C-alpha cells in the first residue's frame, strides 16, 4: 500500500513532532511526523505533516479534521504537492 502525506493545520504553537506522532499513531503506523518551523525564529509555524499508509491516513483524516485539539480546531487533509518555483 502507498504511503501518503497528511497536512495538519491550525496546530497549537507548542505542539512537537512527538505530539503529532502520538496523535496520529492511534490510526496506524506513522512513518514520519514533522512540525514546520520558521527559518528565522525556529518556532512552529502552526502546521505540520504526517506520513502514513493510505488506508490509515484516510481514517486519521476522517477522525481529526475539524476536531478540537488543545484549544484549536484542526484542519487535516491530504497534502498537496508544492508547485514548482520559477
């Protein structure tokens, strides 16, 4: 089965890579979890990505999208590939 990347937005600023891993591991094996950090301040930008098997990812997206997590309502969906830069 294919591994897909999940976008997780509107995360609380204090969320760590480990928190993200734990949040999604209840739906299957998390291959990678990463909070995106600001290059200049090295602080969270409020979103991250989780890589999981496609079927597990679908269950996780269904369960977490629009749900509250530590006072914030999460946006969870399949990550879109970034357009090429000119």
